C-alpha cells in the first residue's frame, strides 16, 4: 500500500495491529534523523509512537536485516508496529540533494 505523508511517499510493508497513524507519524518524523534511511519502523507502546530508521546495507547496526531483531528485543511483546519503505522516486531526489548542493527543493 502506498502512503503519502508530509515527509514523502512510502510503501507500507507491514501494519501489525493497525499501528500506522499518519497524524502521529507526521508529528514524530524528524527530517534530519530519518531522511537518510530507506526503511522506517514504528512501534506503539502505551499510545506512544517510537520511530527507528534502517538502511539498505546488508551489514551494520542499521541494516534492514536487523528489523526482526529490533522488533523482538526493543519492542514490547506483541506490540503494534509498522514498517515503511521510502518510495523510489524520493530516494532519487535525496541522492540529487546530496550530490548537487545547488539542488532546488521546490522540485520535490
């Protein structure tokens, strides 16, 4: 399912227990922290949303392969959670920003 947020377009990969709330996501998302990640995992405990970013790297602390470990070790058992993947065209825009400092943000 494609989700359009204030922070870009994402694919909702998993929405366990209907955890995804676009209003809470938009409030919690911080560009400086999460724009560099391809995957965003959100978990809800006691009505509080936590977000964590994961990259497309195969190895490392923030590898997308660590998502199951994060859900099992850092989240409450059987808590509601969601997994988003950044849209492909948005990845290209982020890369263009990094490569070309004169990139005009109005293009987005």
